[in-house]
C-alpha cells in the first residue's frame, strides 16, 4: 500500500528517522499544514484537489491490515453496505451529510476565520439546517434520493431537526450502530 500511495500522490513516506538523510525536509506541524495556502492559480489548485479526492475515493480502505496501533481496520464502506447492501452500493444514488461539531466553539471560531477568506457562511456547515441542505441538494436533483447521515454524535439536535423536516426527514438514512466504528 505504501508504494502505491507514494506513486498516486507523488509523496515519500519515511518510516524511520535515519531514512531522512539526504532529503531536504520541510518541518510543518498540523496547524501549519491545515492553513497552508497554495501560490498556484486557483483553477490549477482546484484541479489538483479534484485529482487527489478522486484518487482517495478509488483507493479507499477495504478493511485489510491494521492501523498505527496494531488494531485491525474496518472497511470504509461498511456503513454504506449496511444501508444499501454490498451488491447495490455501486448503483445507489445518495448524498451524505457528515455532521461534525469540530469540538463546539473551536469549530465556530475556525469557520469564522474561513468565512472571512472564502465569503462562505460562518456557521451553516456546522448547523446543517434543513434550508441549507435543500439549497445544496435541490439544484443537483438529489432531493429524491436517500441522504446518509454520518455524525460524530456531539450535536444530536441536527439529526432531530433534519428528521422532522417534511422534505428531508423521509430521505434520511442513518448508519446502523453495528456498522459504526
């Protein structure tokens, strides 16, 4: 998997410190990487991001191997398989709402900063109100297809609000507990 990942994303993975000899290593912490702003034109940046996302989707975790702690990994499609069945997942049309609280106030603070840079709403991506979801799904013609709801469980009000909406509620599918990990 490591060689495949390196070829796909044009990166080098180091497993031991002594492997770094001879390389010009740029040391950045997670926060610096998160806030990194590319100097390439936006159109080229978006194309590169699209390539990376497509590569990630083509190479998802199939449940083989172990994580960094030595624990066996789960298949990334286990939740989708539980909802649509393994035989039908590839033909199922659905949207996914990935509801994350981003640890409450720190998440709102981060979105405020991002909204200043991007012009996007400061809280909509955390609040996931029905009108916000409909404004995204209607133009795409996805209101007649299932909506898979995935959450970190920190704000159950979001799911309750979506389930009570007359348009969205009947379309919401939650991942069964046995398929969550």
